[in-house]
C-alpha cells in the first residue's frame, strides 16, 4: 500500500476502552482520512472524520452492507469478558458474532486489512485450560481463512487508556493510576492505547512479518513509519 495514502477505517467496539482508544488515535492521526463506527449504542464522539452507524445485530449486517465498501481496514475491537459465562454463550457472543460480521465484511471489502483484538494468552492450538483463550484462538484461526487482503491478530495485555477516555471501568482505572510505575519495568508489556492504535494504522499501511501480533510486536509496530 502506498505509505502516502490516507486511510479509510471501520472500527467496532468504540464504546469499550480498547475501541475508544483506537478511535482516539485514528482521529488524531493524519494518516487516517475517514472513520466508520459500527456500534450497538452511540459512542459519544463527533468529528469531521467520523460517520457512525448504530446496528443492534452484528450477526447480520446486511442492512448496513451499502456503507461497508471502499474501506482500507477494519479494526475489530468489540468484545466481552468471559467472566460468569459458560462456553456455549461465550462462543455465541465472541466467535459467532465476530465470524458473521467478518464474513459479510470480506464479501463487501475483500481488499481490506482486518485487525482483530484477541488478547495476550490467546491459544490457537485449542489445548488451553482457559475457555476464553480457546474460543479466541479458534476465532483467530478461522478469521485467517477469510478472503481479506490480510488478517492480523492483536494480542495486547495491560493497556493505559487515552486522555479524555469516556469508557474506562473497574480494573482499568486501577491500571491507569499505576501505569507509570509498571512502565518503568516494561516499556513493551505495558502499552498505551495510542500505541495500539498506531500499530494498527502502521500494519495497514506497511504490513508485518507476523500475522499474530504479540505485545512486543505491537510496541515495534507503534514506532514504525
């Protein structure tokens, strides 16, 4: 892709901390020209770059299909904690939802880059004792089979939310307070969401040697041009 090209990006999950942080970086970054948000509820953001589509059922995006063409990448940040869920339900709201959305998107935009936020500890072998890790791993494996230009699986760990973030809750507020201390000991494992967003933009423009993008890879990509 031409490194001088300005990107048109689709973002899901902008009402969550990760999606919001990626959105904030895309707004601030001159490499991004247009942002299409697809959310179940309003993000609370208004900007000349942004168009927002409210869509309640990610398993069926046919009614929004006419808005999905002409984009360079999708940053799929939508997700939910597995706490309190059995495996069957978690598969429905994680694997099924993501795959149904991505299949429709790959038909509308086969030349786009798809970045999926799974998380550190995701297991693509299906052998993990952690249910969420197996489900996320299967999602990664099957996304890679779709006819996108490229699919990258982002596996961040601890992240600090961006300044002015509206969608920060619970443990993440605690991490934000202690982040400067954590960062002293690891400048790669403890990332900022600005770094995650920049890494997605840079991998869209320049590609990367790995499709599974671990924490240290995100740190590298965030600094590349």
